[in-house]
């Protein structure tokens, strides 16, 4: 699944210029393109599960404003992506 996002990862990794060095320092054996693709895949997977969970709760509660699902899921997925991209920094 990660290979589907390699093209997008090439674009996104430009916004994290020190990622390659941080991966080497943290002894993570992936190149920056693969690591970025895995972060994108993880964020997308989290988005789907988060949206499904919120949708189920909204159905149970009878809430009909489904735009909130999109915004909340995107918000949390973005922070999951950022956390994954900024993870390999040394403390």
C-alpha cells in the first residue's frame, strides 16, 4: 500500500528538508521517500477509521451535520501525519 504514495511522497518530503538526516541520526533504515509515503498511508488509514467511528457515533446520536466528520477527521489525521514526520528527531 505504501508504494501507492511514493509519487506524493516526493512532493511532500520537500517540506521536510532535514528528514533524511534525522532518519540517519535515529538509525531508521528507510529513506526519506519511503518514510514519507508510510506517514501518508498511516494518516489516510487513520482518516478512514476516524471518519467511520465519528459517523457511527453521529448515527447513534441522530446528528445530521456530516461536514463535521470531514473536518474533525482531517484535523486529527493531519496531526498524526505531522507527529510521524517529526518523530525521528533526537531529544
